[in-house]
C-alpha cells in the first residue's frame, strides 16, 4: 500500500507550484483530483514541445508549422512537456466554478476531501465559494493549503506572483550569473518548485497532527476529534499559507544567513562559491568539469593529485578561510594547471583520490546518461516519458505511475461517484 492511500486531495491550482505539490502527494498514493477551468490548466498550452497522443485532432509538433500550431487550441495540441512534468497520477475534471449547477457537486467533493490546494489571487477563492472558511465549514477536518506569490496577508497579498518575478525580488537573480555580468534567473522555476515542496511538507505535517489528535480522541473515548481542536484548528483541520517569496527567501540558505550576520549585500560569484575555495568549475583542455573541495582534508588530497607540495605547505592555502581570502591568487594557478590535460583524465584522478568532481553535462546527457539509467529515473507511463520521483520508500513505495490526464478525462467517473449526472452538467455548460 502506498504511504498516502486513502487520502483525497482537491487540486484547484494551476501552472507549477501547486501542481508540483499535488503530484508529489499523488506519487505517494493520494487520490488527487485536478479541478481545471473549462479551457484547462495554462500549462497545457506551454510549448512546444507537445507529445502527439495519436488522436486525429492533434497537430504533431514535428510536422505542423508554427502558424498551424498557433491556430490550434491547447487541449487539441496533445500533451505539453510542461504539463506532463507536474500532473501525473491525477484525475481531471474541467469545471466552471462560477456555474451555480456545480455548487452541489463542489460541496460534496469538499466534504469528502482531506486536502484542498489552491493558488488563486487573493480573494478569488472566497468569491467562488471555496475559500478557507466556506470549505472548512463544510469539512472541519480539511487541510486547506493556499499558495500565493507573497502570502495571504501583508502589504503585497494582492500582488500576482510568478517565479520569474520572485527570483528577481528575493535576491536569487542577484547572486546568479557571471561575477562580472548581469543578474540572471536560474534555468528552471526554482521558486515554484521550492514552494511546491514546502507546501507538501506542510500538508503532511498537518495530516499527521490531524490524524494523531483524532486517534487520541478515539483512545479517550471522545468524538473522533471532531470539534475538540482549538482556535483555527477546530475539527483538527487547519489552513496552510505558503508563498513563493517566503519559500525562495528561505532557500537562499547560507547566502541569506551571511547577509544577516554582516549586514552586507551578497556578491555574485558565477560558478564559484562565496565561502569555499576551490569549489567551482574549471576548464580542462577539452571541456569543463566541476570540482568541490569542501574541506581541508580534500585540499590536501588535491595537492597530492597535482603533486603541489608548495601549495599544501603554503599558509595562504592551509585552511579554507585562507584559500577564500587568497582566491584571486590561487584560482588562476589552478586554471593553468587544469588546462594541461583532458577532463576525463582529471575526473579519473579525482575519483581515485576520493575528491568530489563531475562533468558539466547538458540536460540531454544527464537525462539519458548511465547514472539516470542505473537509478531508474527515466520512466514511461502509458507512452508518456517522464522523470521518476526521487522518493524511495522501502515499505510504502511510490505508486505505479499513470500518465497525466487529458482535460476533464475523469469527469464522468467523478460526477457519478458523488451522485451527479455528468451529461446534465455538461449540457448546462457547468463541466466539460
């Protein structure tokens, strides 16, 4: 049995942070229903690339012109790689949340759910009748997770939040990119991913607390935990407020800590490290490699590999703090040394000495490389290629993977499960 078997999640979120959280819960065995607008999650149209699913109405990205693709609506384009990255193992129903005919169905789904995830602009969920107070009035044990750019309260609560803007505002861009170049975003939506993972952690903690208190109520002969909570935790459910800005600022880790310690702004170091030397990329005679000498013991090993007795005994290199202080003297000498031999030769010598180092791969090399193959990280879910979950649990493993759902693929089954006629709702324009 999967770790979250029996947990029911309503995922109203779109794009990446919320869907990443929902997918993680689904990978762990939760039944996640993705509730999409009638025209689908925005990311269904993010591309190319799109995967042709074999239907006659799909325009293949391999054969269609740019003009052709622009004239085809997102749901008809086939599966986008972006959507596939964060929506497997879910069921989909497309609904007009403002349609009055959907109200009874939504209420029934909320009463039955353990978790609700949403990332609407501030106040929108309340206007739709699925805000925290309305949802938890229906289901006091509900874990309500609200994801936003800047939090649900505070001076910026009403601002829209997107990963790119958050990377800029949080300081991440300021420390990313060449030391002598312009600030740069990270090559993936790191603020979204970090937020999604933090939301997952918070949901799991809230579920644990809820179920622990419910079990304690049973042991005490109580009412299964209903109504014996306190304050905002009444019924043992609770609200979770996760923001992209909060998550990304905390994820600056030692860089933010250094600013707190010194009051000074962080510098940009490119592929080097502000506090460890040498800990960066170097150019061999035929390409780049990454070298991570993160302790004085590793420095001694590197000196042995390089036959550099003078460096090992030089007080400017004796400690990491000294090497950081004298990096402008040391790094050019290492550059000149490493340029004399090919990278594979250096990597072999480092491996023999137990020094952490790695080639600088392209994404394709990493995805199709020997390590990803050996770890089983490339998976195929009903014809859709994906990267596997990194979560490895010995007793409750990640569930068997199911492909990401087509738009409203499970509407009939979901409606029927709650006693509603999908054809009537579809005819009224309430669902797709």
